[in-house]
């Protein structure tokens, strides 16, 4: 896997802890899975979507996984009715959610060591991760909190839902 070339990622990835990150860190200390950590941190829309798409068991599995987790506010940015429609279409929903998941555990330190490129997702399409203005972006979404550890991987919180090329 060739995640991306990012020199300034360390500074951006070590963002000041938000309440969600603090809650996630508390949960990860108890060796919870990615799904457990997301539930405990109040990622209500993401958790509902993961369950509706039938991915909760997979993301609770041994992994490891790297999840770029959109906040509830990120889902709220989608056009009106989009989330509701996707919750009724598990196939389309799963394709979008899998676009937020990378096989393996990619931490901020891994990103710093990498040489750039696109990162393949479980969806099959690749994410483009870059640094712009000292901030890390995943297909235009900003990483607001990084390296939130779970027993089966790592979560990086993003402020926008990223859509795979076929879902745009």
C-alpha cells in the first residue's frame, strides 16, 4: 500500500483533541473495535449507516482497518434526503462506506514515511490524500483528528463524506 507523500502530516495529524476524539481514546483504551469506538464517540449517522449496509460485523472483525470516519456534521452536508435514501439502499451505501476504509493500519507515522500516491480502499477505488495549507485532505475532506486507535485498526476523523467515482 502506498498511502501518500505528506511531510507536514505529523503536525496536522496531532491535532488538539476534540471531545469526540477524547471519547474515542477512552474507548480505544479498553481495546474496543472500530465500531465500538464509533458508537462510544457519538458517530450516530456513521454507525447507523454501517449497520444498515451490513458492515458492522466486518468492521468489528480482526482487521486491521483504517477508517476515515465522517462526523454527523459531515453527513448533514449531503443534499437533503441523501442519507435517508442511502439507508434504504444497502448496496449503494456499502459502496460509499467501503470507500472510507483502507485495508491495514495506516497511522500518521506511516503517512510521513510514505512516498505519495493513491490509496486503494475496500470499495476498489483509490483515495487521494494530500497536504494543503498544513492540513491533511482526503479527496477534499479535511482530517480533523487522526490516529484514534481501536483494537482492530485506526480511525481518522474527516469533516466531509467522500464519494467514490461511481457514486458522484
